[in-house]
């Protein structure tokens, strides 16, 4: 990752920021208002490369809904932009500060308020860490599926803001499918409750889903009712090696057309496998062009893996290795989870794309990415949630080399163009943020942009919430 | 059902309707524009009781997207309201005509455009009948779960408009979870594409979900990309008899807390069981106070039914009878599907409520409904998608008896009030329409109403789309 450009912090207390800070302090405890310029600067950006970030005027860390309302009323009164933040693990600059903004960090609102095994719901504050919730519900025999790679640090509020995915989605879907209801503080400080805590409900427009994936641009989520599932059996993983990415993609199509429902179906290309071995000496097979990982958490996972293994062989797999037990399965998943970190180590910096295509077009996308890498003389490793058609082509480059940086950016854009051409989307799970805002319009078209802007206007008429993102 | 009040049709061609019809005919084939007053009147209402309906000026039945655009441009040009309709099987008056409106029936746009087993999607026009789609995808080894009771006649467009549920929802969720993308003709005739045909996608606000359940008030859905699942094994059903509704509800809680995932978990109270026997002589056990039906479509349904049967016995079931095979299972489901028709036969007319509560409060709701029936001296049968906490308390009354009709309406409202008190919603799957519009505001509150009205304004600034519904 490269650090985003951050302008030199201005001394606190100038140009009205005294007023702002004083007003914020009137409704917040002392320790909840951070004005030290170095501290504020440390909240400037998330984990995306190439995204500009400004310098916050102040960082606030409320603990209650009332405190969030106070922040929003103050911001509206003084017309100061507000950038909501979770753990800042995002990959699109969606949480990057703008100059003079209030950074509103929700990380201290981290209580799990309720877990109910009969209604199969959890009620949480936005700052709860994904893994903390997952572990807490496990103790009740329950399961909260969404599992972004950053699950050990990312927050539920951030997951809701970006409608995060993860490895489980091929069977269990994305964050959006687990959000039943929300409490949201609006730009003007009013509190809105959306949705429900029941299994079903169709009273009025679905505002809950409008907030999910809205990247903090419509309101501040302060409470969420989440759907849970019963904990499934431990999953068992299989690894299959292929002589080409095309064969691996063919296997994916055969598996899905065959009616299988794997709990995970991931692909790592040769570049990614090598990068993981270089970083962690995991002994993955470097002779393979593509490694496919499939898992089942069914009552008889070994039988399902055998059926899927046969389909892999029919598609040309040179080797199919089912894990013997949970420990071996976990090792394979660790390799997959290390992919992005490993690719980052290749040349120091990465740009991580997030193109999702219909899974029948996955082979075309990977072939295209290879071509793009060749044309630009770049290393682009691909790991993919193959069962979803969701790929993360990751451009590895030296940020100190201006020419390579330029080519990296160009190839990144070409991959999105290819994704759209193949009937896909520019972002399967990472969001638009700053990184892809020029691309959003290409995907949703002028009528879509017009309506989305008007909806933004309904919720945030002064344009104070996370300005400069999405559009 | 009672027929809704329909005002005497006015002669066509008066007061500008000539202009309207002429303009419509300029872009539609002759047979697609119906002006005969008797014919037009036959399109006045859906299947809800107690909902006012007006007289349409004209009924149009377009076959193409361009024809729908022509209708909307004409309507906007002349400021004529448009009421979109599917099969008019709705139960809330959401498709009822208003005086002088254009009824826009989508029933002739009924092509299944695509079924793809690799991408697991279907692309359909809005007039496709639910059962036709279900059968067509079955032939490809696929499954489209949403199954409203009216599935043999209701259309996918109508299902999308009301975000319909059905019997399968306890395992498979509602219509909303199967709509990936939409083509929508807006009030002014512009064509909007929302969503995607990929498994994942987070580019911009989720407009797709905003349209689902919007009851035709935001735009005209002319094409939908639907998610499919692999066809599961045939389900096996179990019937359990209880001495009280409370015990049956306790069994539901035990089943869900036990981590089971039935493909169906339905409850019929004594009144409903008796009504079904009276109508169809099915030999259901009339000594029971509550009959619970549970089903599994897992690899080993008999084992799952045995576990659930034991939980029913622990909750006090007097008898637990698992079906031996698919045919016996189907008979039990037929009894359940007959419930509403059977209750209608009791006194000639019914009001069907649709309150959904957290399933842990199901027992409280049923107890309350019994109390309300007693107080008003009414017969109220309850069938329920118990696993979802979604109940259909059905008030049986004689519409010729004004006093009984008044008490019916009062009890109907009291049931909704009780549902809200128990943390539930006024509508789990039938929608707001005309029937519950006064109740919507009670559920979503003034901030919610304010925002919903503003969203309506964005999509339909002239207020021409399905006026008088929802708000």
C-alpha cells in the first residue's frame, strides 16, 4: 500500500475550528474529541492506494446515539462535512478524510446488545469487530456468515457501509442479506429506525437496503439488527491444480452447473501461489497455473468433495487433494487469506481490483487480465471468489517508479472496462469510494446517476456526509 | 371476499378520455387498448376486502418495453394516473384502480427470456406466472423458491411489487432475496437499469431493492434478473397435534433454537383445521387445538423429521405423524394451501391479516388473537408461517351484517396493534396497499414517512404512479 497524499495539517483553533471543537465538546466527553494534528492526520485514510485524502479538523469518538446526534447537529449547524469511519480497512478510499472535516469514528460504539437463538438475530453497535461478533454468536450455536479478509479488525458498521463480502458468499451471500433493520442518525441529527427484527416484513420502501452499501453518504448507522444462522458443520477443503486458468474456470462452471453448493470456491493463479510461498513458505505447488479451493460444510463433506474432485479432473485438473481434516483445511484457507499481503510484498505496492462477472465469463476475464498484464509489462496476480465470479486482480508495482505507477493505474482501469464488457460490475464487494467514482457512472448510466444523486439529496440536502465519495 | 365498491362507469370518450385513448392508440396495437366500460370495470380491483376501488378510464396491455414507455410518456404528458397490475391476486388493494386512471396490465409481457444453470439466473418479463417460471427452471435442475399461495396465477411482476413470501421462506427467504437486477420504466418514460446479473455487486445505492415491495409506486418493472438455486431433494412433511396453540408455538421455538432449518414450518389452528375439513373432507384431526406441519428437503429428511418430532413431543404434542413419502407430504400441504379458501367459506367473507412478529412472540400473538375474537364475538382462524412468525389471522364474517362487518374491521386493526406491540410488523408479505396505509405511519414513524415520501417524489414528482397507495 502507498500512503495517500495528506496535506500538511493546519494548526487547530484557526479559522473557526475553535468554534467547531467547542461546540462538539459541549455534547461529548473530553476524551472523545481529538484535535492533535498528528493524531487527526492518522485518521486521514483507509487502506486504498491512489486515493487522495485530506486533513480532518477534528476526530470524534462518540459512545452513544445521543452523542452521534450531537455531532451531526453541530456539523449541520456549522456546515462542516462529516466522514464516518470504522476500522478503515476499506480498499476504495471510502473512509478517507476531506480537508477540514469531522472524522466520526464509530469504533468506540462496540457493544453487542443482544443475541437471540430463537429469533436468530443479533443487535449490535456499529463498532463491533466482525470476528468478535462471529465468536460471540458461535457460543450460542449460531453463525454470522459475512467474513471479509479483514474480519479480525473490520467493524460491522464498515461492513454495512460497503456491503462487504468474503469467502463464504458463494453459499451464504453478502452482508446485505444479514441486515434486517438499522437505527441511523441522519445528517440533521434526527434518528431513523428502518426495517424490522422479524424474519419477514414489507411495510414501505426498503430503506434498510438503501443504507447498506451507501458508504456513509446517507446517514450514520448507530445500531443494527442482524440475521444469524445456525452454526453449520466444520467445512472440509479440497485443493485442485490446473495447467491453465481456463481449465480451472471450466471446473468452476461444471461445479455450479452440477447443482453443488460449496461453502467456498476460491481460485489463486500462479503469481499468487508463488507470492504466498515466498512470504510464508507454505509449500504450495508452484508448478500449477491455477489452484482451486473448494469446501463443503454439509453433513457429509467428504462425499461432496469427491463429487467436486471428479468434476475438477474432468475439467483437466492434474492433481486433486482433499484435506483429511479441519486442521489441514485451515492451512489451505490460511494460504488463501494471505494472498493479498503476499502480493503486496512482491513490489512493495498493490492496486487491488474487485471486478465481478457472471461466473460463466470468469475464464474470459482471467484471460483478459493476463493479456493486460503482458501489454503493460506488469505483474498482476489474481485471487478470486471464483464461485461468485468475483475477482481481485492485484497489480503489483513500485510506487517510486512513476512510469510503472502510471501503467499500474492504466491496467487497473482496463480491467474494469473488461469487467463491464463481460456483463459484470466494477465492484463486487469493496465499494466505489474515491477509487472508482469515475467508473460508477459508466456502470449505472446517466438515468441511474441522476436518481442516485437525487436520493442523496433527500437524505443529505447540504451534502455534508462523506462528500466526494461515490459520485 | 366482498367486491370493492366500484363507482358507476362513465361513458368512454367524455372529458378528455378520447384524447387519452387516441394518444395511447398511437403507440399501441388496437387489441392492447381496452375501453369498454364493463371490461375496464373488471380490472378495478385485486382480492382484498374493504378497499375502495375506482373506475379506470382505459386498460392497456402492452407487450414490449417501448409500449410501456409510450404509455408512461402519454400518462405524464396528460397528467393521468397509472395503476400497474399483474394477476390481481394481491390482498391489500395495492392494484386497485383509481377513477379515471390508466390500468397498465403487464400480463401480456410473459416471456421467460433466459435460464442459465451456470450463472443460476433467469431473466423474465413481469407477466410471467410464478408457477410457469418454477416449472421451467425445474427442467434445468434449478429452483425458484418464492411460492405465494397464489403461485399458480400470480405474476413475477406482482411478486416483486409486493416482495411476496410463501411457504418456503423459513429456509429460502422472500422474493426480495431473488431479485438481482431490474429494468424499470420510470414515470416520465425513461428506462432505468438497476442491479446486476452477477452473484455480487455494490456499485452505488441499491435501487433494485428499493423497487422490490414498492407496490408499483416508483416505476414499472419490465424485466427482472432473478437468482435461482439448485433444485433441492423432495421435501418430507411431518404433522404434529397439540392441545393448545401455546404448546405448538413452544415447539416452534424449540425447533428454531435447536438449530434446525426446516424447508417449511406451518401452523393451523382448530378453526382452520375444521374449515378445511368442512370444505374438502380431508380427515384432519379435529380434536387438535393446533396442527404444526414441518418439512425438510435435506439429504436425510426422515432423520431431521425424527429430531423435530421429538422436540414437538417434548413441547407436549399428543401425536406426531411423519409422512411416509412425497405423496402423503403433498396431501398435508394441500390442506395447508386450502386454508384461506376454506376460511372464506365459513361465513362468506374474510379479512386476512398478515402480522409478523419475532417468532419468540408467536405464542403471545396467537393468545391475543383468541382474546380479540372472544371480545368481538367473531370467528378468527389463524394459519401461520410459524417458522417466520408470520401469521394470517383471518376474520370470518357476513358482509351483509353491518354490525359484524364493523366488528370484523375493529378486530383486524386490533390484531395489527398487537403485532406492533410485540415488536412485529403490520405486514409480513402482503404489502400495505390501501388496506393498511393508515397503519404504515404507525409502524415506520414520522421520520420514516417523511423520507419515504421524498423518495416517492424523486421517482414520481407528479404523483401519477399508483396514487393513494402506501401513504
